């Protein structure tokens, strides 16, 4: 079988086109695509009243009268973020403004004329895993106790305010700050 130059040229052209198409198909089918992304992680806390559902914005203690020397209020700190959080607390603004962390670092006290007029502490009642708390929760920055709350969990606390039997009429207010 004898192939003419014309047929050889046509076959060569077809082979060239075929090889070119395979090469182009390979180039187009092997493109790289860069993929990026991530996970947005943020810690967030919310403070709830004793019912565990109503967000807390303030706490009112009774006016101390006569023999009444202390009052307790309960609240929850819940982790509403998507990572575990370490929670701390401190008094950020007060009237009077000279609250001090008492010796031992477990409460704030307000002292006037060498006499303690108020004592404020937070007690850890129930840990996030449901086990009983460890008692007093040290205020920041001198305390070393941190409460770690997992994602979707909460911890129950009590706020205890007391004063000695002092009959000096006065009022107080302060801001309790929690941070994670």
C-alpha cells in the first residue's frame, strides 16, 4: 500500500491535531484551585437571673434594717460562644469607689474609719459539669481561681452581701463586671 504525500500530510495533520487536543485537554483538566476558609471562634458569656433564662442587667439588694445582716442572690454565667471560656469578675465602678479586695483575695470589702461596712463575695454553687462548686470565687486580679465554662454550658453562682450591725444610713451601688 502506497500512501501519497497528500494522504501522509492529512494523516500527519490529524495526528498533530489529535495530540494537540489531548495536550490541551490535559492542561484544561488539571487546573489547580486554591481553597481557603477557617472556623470563626469566639468566646461569649451571658449572665442570667436565678431562673437561668432571664438575662440579668441589675441586682437589687434590700435595705439592711435592724438584725438583717446579709442577703444572697443567685445567678448563672452561660457560655454563648463557640469555644470554652475562662471567666473572671471584678468591681469596675462603685459608689463608694474604694472597695478593696480583702486579705485572702476572696471578697471585696468597703471599709470606713477602720470598720468594715460591706462585704461582697461570689460563691460558685454548681460547676458546668453539674458537680458542686468549690465555694468562694476569687475576684480578679489578685485571685487565682478561674471558672472554665464549656460551649453551651453554664455555672450557677450566688452573690452574698453582708454588713455588720451598723446603723449609719447610706446607700451604695457598683458595677460587677464579668469577662472571658
